[in-house]
RNA sequence: GGGCGAGUGGCGGAAUGGCAUACGCGCGACACUUAAAAUGUCGUGGCCGCAAGGUCAUGAGGGUUCAAGUCCCUCCUCGCCCACCA
């Protein structure tokens, strides 16, 4: 096989030639149990719903991919895998639009996406490609779901859910605030409302403590940790039980501020709370029940508007505050939520804004029990006087004079001792609704028996394949698309009795909750992954993804993994050692790329016009990975020039000895700096500045006449992670390789080293600062000391004008950095 | 309302407490061209100055330090996430 020599930079020829060879020989193979140290570099798997890869997504893969190439050259056994997360509504809608089945659409999209990934030259081990919609894959998603089921962490129960006519049943995290504050479906922007449905849930609240504790073991940015901590929403407080006047019933409230309890003047119950019916006085029944019914049907928009305009009804009953015997009227109001704490709140209007608003509505007394920094002890009449943060107790018996934090502890101890309450911890995170009334998802491998119970499918019946259907719509109430397939739904339980299959499917998050495990052992048909292989590869060393997944995918997949760890099925408690969130690539107009605005930039077009190398470095150079910025068409033009300039520089390479002169010395110095800086920047994942360093070196080379062959080869290695195609071409050419051998690929070479002495032991220009201003420069070498510097300064003509007749009060000399003088 | 983060040229952005504005874009001048595009060379924070040089600039104001974009305090603005969560 002979390789045609390419003399003029022609990205199409170069890219076609090398990508064929790379992928045919799978040069980016990740080797199980290799003696080399491993690195598992993971980027969130794409969701192939559109025609092809989006430039915004390409940006998120390019930097991690460059990093994985750098590590491979540094001698690591690198896994940089790729797969397709293809269940879910977008694929279903794509299929409908194109008149094909979701199964066929997914197959085609996966092929298109894979081609796009190859076109841009991503160094993926394609033997590990996965697709979450492949029955051989979702067999294990189902199997893992049954582990939750067997351990009581997957349950079928009535849950309030969001419901949209077009998007079906949605979980909290799939519903966002629309432009006018109204709740809409994230998927398609349709209106949603609250409904009760029988749902499968995964009980993530059972894992809150482990998930919180696990954050201490991982290297995540503070912002991600705190987002997850807030999402879990752990609050420590106390459940206080009050007796109800003239009744055997009691009412229990949750509060984090029992210190203010001497200022409690009323109690509020959530309208749907079961206690309401038991404590209500007959003469108030009609009104309260009417109120409860109304608030149940209130849309979220109305409830939010209610935030400015409180409402409620008196029940006729009173709770007795054990601290002071105060009789607190009990109300129902929908600003109290059933799902948090005990569903009952004690009203302290002097020190809680919502309680103050409510007290105003019913003319309830407002009592001050905390004095803030302003010392105000007057009656509280305005919302501005309500304060919650810091202060000292008053009007509170034995708490008076105490700081509120101390008082909080004191009163809790007191109440626990007197049997008035129990310390309690509550969490914001709820059960994770894990079923959807959609067609295109993993069938839940459970059957409903005649007696109304559920039964898991036996392992040998997995995968439970998704049956073909032409009808992807759910009935407006009750029946999921699969429920319409009567023949499929009908089945038998373990005892041969008639039973029905579950008709709901799993959410999009199912397959992606454990996909990183399947990459480790993608073809295993005995287990979701081999334990020894997991032990070798886990945890994921670096995980890159979108900020929008911080509290959804990232947290929930940690939950799956931690659960599997507790079962002894995976070797480590935390799946991801390190995480970085990627920013967003906006359109050239600075707006979020969208079909509607027509500002989408497609990487395929860029690759066609400017080449994959230019596209790659444009995506990495335009800004830091985590930031959001607009696409700029000029950038890729500049990057194309850079690649072309590099290609043309090969004419300057001298194969024999190069004449030693100032020019060759300068290049040597510049080269060593290049290697040092690019190495550091790759380690720090600052690919934008790494590319700047390459530009600086290229600028230096452009100014010189020749470059020696060793420097040139080192330079090609440096650019290889960024511009893999042109690097391969130049590498093959300079080495005169006439036939392809993967061992000779630039991508199997080792990363160059640099010579420290070339950077350090050189004369440098040292700035001289006098009274905080730079007043001169001076040539120094590393052997200079403070003494020699003092002499040089005294001799310097220019500096003398500043120092004349002045005494040097202080002189600070930082080697190689600065001399700072005070006069 | 709560949490997190960010404010540096015309723009994207650099800068372990040590010469602010690297690198790129854009712009200007010049070269090549009949001309334009492309390409190349040089220049490019503001103000004063022919120049040498001086001086002011990292959202605003204070502070620590020989030295602050960087650390501390107060404030302003913007972005993202959460939000009647007790």
C-alpha cells in the first residue's frame, strides 16, 4: 500500500485518509487490565434526537476528548467511550415527524451520530459503543430496576404528578417555570396540571445521608456540591406536639426555629392533611371542606399568586402551646405544603414573613420574641420589622437574653425532656417518580396480579422487549400507550393465574443512570458488567457534562451506584471521582441556539468548509470549558489559517544538523516553553490557553528560516491531541512511513519532555519597582543575589535619577520576578 | 426570598499576591493587485506629549501588603439554579 503524498493543505484528503485507518485498527482501544495506569474519561452520552450533532454539544465533547488524547500520550490506558441515550420523547417525536418507527429512527440516528463523531476525529474505542434502547442493554436496566424492587426501594403508589396533554406524566424535575411564571413541560413547553396517578417511584430519600456523606469523598466543584446539598434539602429541627383544646387529638408541627415558640399565635394545616377532618368543628365544616377542594384544583400559577395574597379558613379548634398555655387557633391554608415536614406549621408572625402575612389576614396577634441589631422592641406592625436571621431572645421566659442559636438548642433540649417534642430531620427531596405514560422507554418488568399486588418478572424473562406499536399516545386518563396492546398486556403470574403487565415505561434517566458501568463490559451477557473489570476501571476519573444535570442525572446516578455498592454489585461507593460542568455555546447572535431562531451552527458544515482540525480547536479555543459564550464565525477562519500555517511550516524542516546560532537557540527555548506550558495547561484542562501557546510557538517558527527535525517532531506530538489529522499527516511524512502501521501512528507516541534548564538558566529582564511603580528593567541571571542586584541598581543611570539623595528603606528581591524598593 | 458564580480593551478572553490587557477576533496603515477578496508585514486600553516619557485604568468605595484583577470588608450590577420548603 502506498500513500499518496499531499503537498498542499487539503483537509478533506487528509481527514479521509487517516480516519479510515484509525477506526479500522481501533487505535483508541481501552484495554482491560492493562499494566499501564488507567484513566476513565467520561462525557455525558449524547441524546440523538435531531438530524445530527449540534455544535454546542460538540464543544462539550471536544475538550474532554483532547484531554483523553493527552493522557494516552502521557502513557495512560485511557477509556474515552461513547454511546447513545435514545429512549424518550424527542426520539419519539422525531420518529413521528419522519414517519418511521422509533426503533428504526434510533438505529439511523445512532449511525449518523457515530459518523459525525468520526468525522470530527474523536478518539473513541468504538468496540464499547452502547445504545440504551438496545434490548441487550435495557435487559440490564430492567434487571437493575428489579434489584430496587426486591429491596423495597421501588414501589407502586399514588403520587401527585404533573400532567400535560402532549408530554404526558412528568416528574418535578421535568417541569420548569415558563415565561409568565406558569409551570410548563420542559420537553415541549406545554401546560401542566397536578393529578394523582399510580406511579412507580424509587425511594431516593432512603439514601439522603449516604449521598450527602459521599460528597466528601469526591472532587466536585463547590457549586455542584452545594446544589446537590440544597436539592436534598436536609433540615434539622423538632417536631412539637400540641394538645388540642377539648379533644383527644394532638397536632404535630415541624420547625427549625423552636426558639421563637413563645411568640407562636396560631397553627396552620395543609388543606389535604388527614387531621383536618378529625379536628374540624361542625359549624366550620362546609367552608373548610370547600376551601380544601378548591386548593386541590388550584393550578400552580394560582398558588404562586396566592403567595402575594394569602388565604385560609378557621377550623374552630385550638392548639395549646405547652410552654405558656396560649390557645392557638388552628387554620387550614394552602401555603402549607403536605409534602414537607409534618404538613403543619406553627405560626410565628413576628419572625416569619409568610406567617406575618397570614396573621394580617385574620387579625391575629403578632408578638416580638427576638430583638435584632437595631434594638427595636416595639410592636411589630410592618413586614419590614419581621426578622429571622440574628438576634437575642425577649418575652420568652427562661430564654430571655440568649442568642437565638443558643436558645434553639436550649428549648429543644427542654421540649424533648418534657415530652413536648422530638428532634427531627426532614428532607426536601421526594420519591423519584420512575414511570412514564409513554411508548418509547424501557418496559417496567413487573406484572399486576388479580389480587392487586405486583410481582417481578423472573430474570430469565429479561429483557422484556418493548413491543412494536403504531400508537404512541396515552389516553387522557389511565391508559399508557402499551396498555392499548391488549394481547401484550395479558399475561400470567408465577402461579399461572391471569395477570397484566405494567403498561408504563421508565423515564429517560433510567438508561443513563448506569451507562458508565456498561462501557466497562459492553458485551457481557451474564452480568451488567464483570466485577473485576469494574474494579480495574472504576471510579470514573473525570466526568464532563451539562450543568442542567447537576441535580438530576448526576445525583440520581450516584444514588443507583451507591445502592449497587450496598448490594456488593459494584466495587466503590461513588461512581465519579471528579466532575466539571460544561458551558453553553450560544448562536452568533448571543442567543441560545434553537431551530426557531435559525441560529444553529452545525459542526458538519464547519468540518466540510474548514476541516475537522480547525473545527476542534475553534471549539476549544473560543473560551474556557465551563463558560457560556456566543459562536463567532471569524474564530474558525483564524483556526483554519493556523492549521494551514502549521502544515506549510514543514518546508522549513532541516533533516541534518542545523547551524547553531541565535535563531536556533531562540527556537529551542521557545519549544521547551511550549512543551512545559501545554503540559501544564492540559493537566489543568485549559485547552484554550494551551492552543494560545501553540499559536505563540507557530508565530516564532514563522519568523525563523529553519527548524531542526527533532524540534519539529516534538512539536507534532504537542499538537496531536488538538489537531489529530494534520498531526498524523505531518508525522507520517517526516518519518517517511510509506505503509500504515498503527504502531507508527502519532497517537501512539509518547508526550514530549522539556528541558528545564532551557527555560530557567537564561538571562531575563527583571522589573524594578520603586514605591509601587515600575521604573526600569534590568538583565539578571539566576545567580544574581540581593547583593549583586543592589550594586547593579546603584550603577544604573536611569534608576539613579529616582534614587538620588534618597535612602533605600526597604528592598525586596524575588528571584526571577521583581525588585521592589521603598524610598 | 435562598444558594452558587461572575464583573478586565470595540469583542471572546489571559494573568501560582510579583511587568494587567497573553492569544485570537475586529479595526487602522502599508505591501501584493487594474481593483476587490484572499494573503502577508507593522500598529492598536484612555489621556498629555513631536518624542523620550509621564499619567489614569481590571463594576464602586475602603482595608491588608514592599507589591492587589487576585486576599479582607461594604455596596452596585449581571448570570445560573432553587423557591409559600416552615
